[in-house]
């Protein structure tokens, strides 16, 4: 298999995803799925990126994934109706992923995912439990103070962290580039903003064209999201695979973006912005930990998702409609993925302690981050930071 062909197909896939999600273009992704799948099958070497492609672009997995992703053919009267209608397909998709993983010699899909990410399920669960136990008291107080609910969660986060002025994303990019010496960023990053659209999204079209989509930045939640997407852009700007082992898998990409995001917040945000982002992080870290614990549990007990959903989420506040599990965060599109957000944030906190001990800052810190983390992103061991 030709590496350049695989890279081109992977980029075409990312570009088509961008067009569908950000621009609302109705792309038929079938052909790209087929290309990636047949290239992966042809490959004699089976590094993580190939194994993942054999699952995600498997014709049946891809068909169900697409259907769920685009809500194709489901009644969309309200999200409860939508969740109920999607449920059988979400279960079917889980079964398909398990089946393909088993054909590749794994116990199930979770076994494959943990091996590709080189991190044990028990380590993941222990860290997530610690996050929930450590922060839930403070989170409950915030939830009560701001009358938050699961249904209005993201609007609540925006409302409670409103900023006095609207920030310009280009200024933030300049600031990050200047602070850390990431000189090429302003030249390669293209920003698409919209009022009500997608919260955040980043894709690499080419070495000189990295796209970020996001909302207007007038609250700390959207500021945090922008810094998160910019962290993805930094990873993409300084990483071009030279062999199959160099491909950055989504799990690692997400983990490192969360880690870097925490570092950007410390060095480019004002004190007020930092304080508000800390609030968002506290609440989001718990929500995402509960979501990930539910997700990991779900793959053990596919038959009782509603019961498991309530069990995990009720640790923070009541769940009115357990049927929403079928729509939970990333579970239908990119399952077993949620843990890399809270774990990445935790790794960022640990990394800031090291940075402090080493007395690093400014461009020196930027160079250090590039050498230890950014330039060799695909080869970083996540477990080493936890
Ligand atoms: Zn991300």
C-alpha cells in the first residue's frame, strides 16, 4: 500500500466531514470509506491507524455510522422521539464494531480500542472515578447556584461565564503564536465563525490550510472551545506523517488537544477568563467523566443502556429521560472516545506542575512543548501523563 495514497484518502475524508458538518454539504462519503477500507486491507503492516480504519471504514460499520451521524430517516419531532428511533441502530452499530474487532482477533471493540491507545481500562476508570469523587461537591454547588439541568447544560455554561467583550479569534491566534513562538500558526490557520453553528471543529486540509470552526467568543465556554480547537490546529501544523506509525489517532489527538488547551489557558488568558474557564472545566470534567464511565460500562452490558445511563448520570443530578443515552455525546459516532477529554485535561494540570518545576515559560516553553509533545504527538504515551 502506498502511504501517500492513504494520507490523501484520510485528508479527503476529513475534508468531506468538514463540508458536511460546517458547510452543510450533503456529501456521499461511501466512496472515501471504500477507498480507506481497501487500502487498509491491502496493507501488510497493521499499525494502529490501519486497524482503526479496518473497523471504522468497514462497509457495514460505515453505513450505520453514517445513518446515525446524519439522522437520516429518523423522525426528528423532538430529541426524545429521535433517541427512541435511533436506539436499535445504535445497538446494531455497537454489535458490528464488536464483530469486526473480534475478526481482527480481539475480545471485543473495547479491547481493541484500549490496545490501540496503549492504556488499560482499569487505569482509565480509576482516574475518571477520582475526578468525579474529587470535584462533585463543588460541581453540585455550581449546578444548584445556576439552576443547571442536563437538557440546558451547554447554554447554562455559556450564560454563567459571559465575558464583558467579544474576543476576536485572529487576535487569539496571534497571541498564542507570539507567546510560544509557534510562528507558522497565523499563516496556516483559517477560521470560520458563526452565531449558532457548531461549537468547535478542526480539520487539516493540507500543510498550509488548517481549518477551525467555532462560535462567536463572548463567553468563557466558547473561549475554552476555541483554545481547544486551536490546540488541534497546533498539532496538525507541526505533524505530517512520514510513515503509517506517525498517524495521529483521534483518541491521542483529543487527549493532547485537551492537555495543550490547559497550557494555552494559563499563558494567554486574563485572570478573569482563567477563573471562568476553571468553572467550565470543573463541570465539564465531571460530565465527560460520567459519560465515559457510562460508555465503558455500556460495552460490557449492551442490553441495559437506560439503566446504566441513569446509574452514572444520577451521581450529579436527576435524569428525566434515560432514553437520551442513544444521543449521548460521542457515543454513536466515535464510541469509547469520551475519556480522552477529561483525561487530557487532567494530564494538562499535571504537565503545568512539571512546567513550573522546570521554570519554563514563553518561547522556551514553546520549544520544549514542540520537542516533547507536539512534534512527536503520535508517539507520546498517554499513560505517562496520568
Ligand atoms: Zn477536540
